[in-house]
C-alpha cells in the first residue's frame, strides 16, 4: 500500500460499461472491492483497435493512468483485445508490467489470469445437440477471429463434431463481433439459402443468438420448430427474452469476485502469478426444443392421486440454468411442505379461497423487486406445466385452470401496480433529467455548465465527482480541476489552482480518505477533440447513465468552448482591425512611395538608353570637329578628311534624331499613365461604330500579317464617356496582341465580345496567341515590364490600359490565361 493512502487502490480496464457481460463484470468487481475496503477506479474504453476514429477516441482514457498511483490492475482482456492479436495487446500492457495484474478471459503468460474453459463449454453444447437431439447439420456464428474466447469456442465446437464424424463446412461459419446489432450484416449470406437443410445455428454468445432469432423470425422462420438456435454465457438478458435460449453458464459474478481476491493476494505477497481456469455448465432451455419433447411432457402422467403431489421432486427436476439465481428455489424448498398443503387444499376444495395463490402473493409483496417477480412467475409457470402434465381428472383440471387464472390476475395486478408506480417515479426523474439535459446542452458559458452538471449529479444522488479539463488544447499539457465535490463537499476551484500532470487521473489530496469509493473515469471528447475527463462515483444507477453523461457533457463542452473561442477570435479580429486601420495610412503612403520609386527607376532605365546614345553621338561629333579644326589650322586638311567628317557628322545627326524621338515618345507615353491627364470631355458615342473605326485604322497591319478581329458588340450601345480613352485602350491591346502574342503567327484571331448588365458593361478581349507563363501574367500591368527588352519596346502599353480603365473609366481589368492558349482580358466598366 502506498504511504500516502490508508487503503489499497486498484484499477479496472474494460471495454464499455454497457452490455450484460460488461455490467456483471464491473459491478461484481465493484461489490467485491467494497467488501474488501479497496478503492476502485474503472477505465471504460473500447476495443483497442476500433474500426472508427470516434470509437477509438474512447481509449484516450488510458492516457490518464499512472501505475505509480495504483496497487494493482484488473483487465477485461476478452473485450479489450477483441480486435487485436495477443502480441499487440501484450505490447499495450508493457508499461504496466511492474504492477500486479489479473487478466480476465485470456491467459497472457505475463500476469495472473482467470479464464473459463470455453473449449469444453462449447463442446458440452455440441454434445448435447448431437447425442440428446440427434442433430447433424449445423451453422456456427462466431465472434471475432482475434478474440481468444471466440477462438476457443469455435475450436471446441469443431472438436465435438469431428469426434462424431460430422462435417462443418467453412461456408457455414460466420464471424461476427459478439454484438446483437451486427448479426444481420453477418448472416445475410445464410439467409439467401434454404435453411431446411440445417438443424441448428450455434452462436458464440447469447447476444448474437438473440439477434439471430430476431432476424430469422423476421424472415418467417419459427424458432425452435424450423431451426434450433443456441447461445453461450447465459446472460441476464436471456432470462427476460421471450424465448429462453439454451446456453452455457458463465459464472461472471464468481470471476469478478475471484479476480479481486486474487489481485489482493498478489498485492499482499500471499501468492505468485496464478492461472485459474473455470469449468462451465450447460443450461437447457426452450430454444433447443428440450421442453417440447414427449418424454418431458409425460414425465408424471402415470400419477393421478392428488395427495401424491411432491413439490420437492418437481423442484429437484428443474432443468439446470432455468433460474439465474437460486433464491426462488431455496424459498420453495424451505416452505415445500406448507406449499404442498395449500396447493392440495386448493385443488380439492370446491370453495374459492385460493390459499396457495395468497401465499405466493405474500412472497411477491415481501420481496418487492422486478428480478424476484420474474423468477417467481417463471417458477409458478413451471409448476403449472408439471401439474397439467400429471393430472387428467376433469375436476382437478378444472381447479387447476381456475388456479392458473388467479395467478394471471395476481401477476397482472402486480405488474400494473408496479408500472403505475414506476411510471410515476420514472416520469418525475425523467422530467428532471430532461430539463437538466436541456440546460446542459444550451449552456452559454462554463460557470453555467458547471452548475448544471452539479444539478444532474445531485438529482442522481452522486456526491463525489470531479470535472477536469486540459489547461490548453495540447493533449500533453496539464489538467486542471474545474468543478467537483468530494463526498458532497464542494471543492472551491477558484480559491486554489488544482493543476496536475495529465497522467494523474485526479489530485491525490482531493480523493476521499475516510470513505471507500469506486470511481468511473469518462473521457470527454467530441469530433476527436479532447477536453479532459470526468470522474464520478458509482452508485445504484444503470450503466447507461454514465455513458449518456459522457456524451452530453462532451457535446456541451464542445458548444461552450467553441462559442468562447469564437468570441475571443472576434475580439482579436476587432483589435486587429483597429491596428490595421492605424497602420493603413502608413502602408498606403509606403506603397505609393514604393510605386513611385519603381516608376522613377523604370523611367530612368528606359530614358537613359536614348540619352546615353545622344551623349555618345554628341561627344563623337565634338571630337571629330575638334580634329577637323586642328587640321584646318595646320593646313593639313585634305579632301578625304573633309568627306570623312561629313559622313560621320551625318551618321551622328541621324543617331541623335532617332534617339531624341525615342526619348520624346517615351516621355509622352509615360505622361499618359497619369490619372489626372484630361484627354477630352465626356460625350455620347456609339461604341460599336467607334471600335470599327479603330480596327479599320489598323487594317493594313492586320492584313499584312493575315490577322482577323471578330467584333461581337450590340449595334446600339451608346456610352456617355471618353471615346479617346477607348481608342487608346484598344490600340494598346491590339498592338500588345500583335507584338507579343501573335508575333510568330500568320493567321491570328482576336475576339472582342461585349455584354451589357444593369450597372456595367463587360468586355471580353482574347487572342489565340502563344500566351505567357503564370509568373509573366502576374507582371502584365507593371510599368516598364516587357518580354521584348532591347527591341525598342518600353513595357508601358498595358500599364496605360490599366490606368485608363481604373482611373479614367472607374473600371477594372483582369488578365488570365486562355484555354487552351492565348490571353484573355476581362474589362468591367460602370455605366
């Protein structure tokens, strides 16, 4: 025992809390821990290799387990390793090897274990079906291929059939998952066949047997008349199922009890590693046709004397497993003589006293529980069936019928009473739960959510619980206790910061020391986002309560935290917008300066070329003129020198004129970029006619290169705008297409399409030229960008187009690559 604790603390790893086997197991471990004053913490995950992410997310609960905080560990290995092999499962347990462990349903070779003899149990079932009933044609519904219990049960069934020379075809073996709801999918191939060639469907557990019976009956088959169905485990659900299922009794309660006792012995050093293998018994019920056999019906037919009724003999011949608990049998055996006397008195009497019925009524109301009621009714029905088989005398049979009718009235009244009371209390509880769940799912903030959770636990008399959330969204971060109670005492999380490493399921100082507790840990997550976990004490509630709480609290946390994160994000956005507005002016000025710098740099680069040539030519003129003058003064000037001078001078003047024109044109085109350049006044003009004039002005150059312009513009588009601006735009666009896109083509096409909308005109201009790269597309409208650098092109054409459309026409232009080639310009101009 750890020094900081006054009791041992053990953990139980299981797959889910629900399901008959799981419930019996964890409740049995809970009761035995309580009996031995041991603290218990239940970790309900799922099968280690779940088929869906949502299901596998439950296994995050094992991240909250620190072996140093516990004295021992019990494992529901049969359910945990349902979908993984033993090797993977043992690897999972490696970090717990120094802790005393008991494995249930699987002998792993690394720790103590308690198993059941699944092999012999299923062999016992097969022998009964083969030797007592004479069945030879079987189908088998197995569990998963990785589950060790499933494997042993199938092996036992195969062995029994092989010893009797009965074949089992592989097509008659179906693999399920020990779950009733999955049976339909698994048995679909079987339903497509004629089942008249089968005697029995043997199932590896009762859940699957019930699912198979429901499925077969929905298809029109009668069980067991058309086909026999058997199960395994003898679950409690079997007792309340309309057709009692022949099964193999698995002593889950004993296993749970012995697992705690074995672990305690290991903790105290009283025993080493140990393996216990429990034998199983056959439980004969209706689904194998045993109770329809003639020999059963005629068992007491020879006896007719009413005084020879022997309740002890009748009770002793009850088929084993008819009752899941011996309390009814013990009660009837104890009062056997008195009950016989009252029964005989009723059957002989001509009055309507019904002494036997009154005695049974006393039993019923003294032991006011549904479980006792079910078993008592089953006992009376069994005795009635026996008596009906014994007597044939008309007067006795008449009294038996009257007696039977009185029992029908008794049981019906009891059920109605219980249903009325049950509905009253259930309605009160359900109403409170519905209101609280609605409050839970509509909580807007964490403090409100915590209060509603507290209310839910109070309604269900849970006095100890702890709600722990991650301090951040990082799963490796610390956990923090946000709300809780310890033995009814509220924990003030505002006054003290209860933070602790995530692998510690709860701060040690908060756990009740005086009171022994069983806690169940529930992972809180939604859509693969983990919030933390909830630890709550185990009370007398149904296991579904805890899983419902887990799902509802997780959903509520997701809603509240998402809302909070959204509000925080909006606040940050508002702050960012304020900061953005403060810096927007600076950014705009900075961008203007940057753009101006680029323009100046581009202009300087372009103008420097012709100016450089001009300076070189002038310098050359100056040099040859000075040389000529020196020759003239020295009387050295010849005719050839003079002719050479004139030739150089004329060449220099031509070069000067040409580069001077280039510089002037460049500056004039640059001036056209200015948004303040007032080219003309607005006036009305026909856009179609205007564009035709522009195209006609370029017809010579177009015809020379065999290029075609297709104009698709409505004839009556009248604009009140600047016709000169449109001239500049389309002259530049057409020139750009011929110079860059169609320069290698002798038969290019330019399409100009216009459509009118309510507030704008849209012009689609495209050519079928060679287009450009994505990088070049992003630079099309930049000043001085050209792919024909060094050939006399300035790279201002599309810049002019962009500025005229944007600044003069208040429109916009976008460029994109054509499909499959060429360039497309989309122009939007408001009207």
